[in-house]
């Protein structure tokens, strides 16, 4: 699985910087995504299971996100994205945002 984590903290010098990680059955890595970061992933095979552990209860009204193909992020996905949820496809571009991410 290809995983991207991006800083969404507007007051940080690392705002919108992102880092990629490869999480595989062989390396057995886990990824901690701290508060104020966005996370997205792309599966690279058909047999993938993803588990999330979270630090707080889910509140849909608090959701926010970055568009996976936003030019300001310039994420290079290893494969062309083929399945993207409606929610993820419809996050506003960074240049169109009027509210803070977090």
C-alpha cells in the first residue's frame, strides 16, 4: 500500500509538505498520523486490508480533507487512481478553500 501523509497545519513551516510511505506485508510497517495531518493511500494489489486506530470518537461534522489530486500537493501516485470515493473526489482544492482544514 502506498501511503501519503501531509501537514494541514496552516501555522506550520511544513504546511502542505507531504511524505510517502510504502506499507507492505513484508516490511509490516505501521504509520502514525498525528493531529493536524491529512492521510491518503492507494492500494497496489487487490488483497489489502486496512485497519485504523484513532485517538478520539468520530464526529462527521468535524471532517475535513485535501483533494488527492490537488496540484498544490503534487502527489505522485504510483498508479493512476481508479477508485476514489465521492467524498474524497469532492473536497475543495486548496486554492478554493475558505475555511481552515483543522
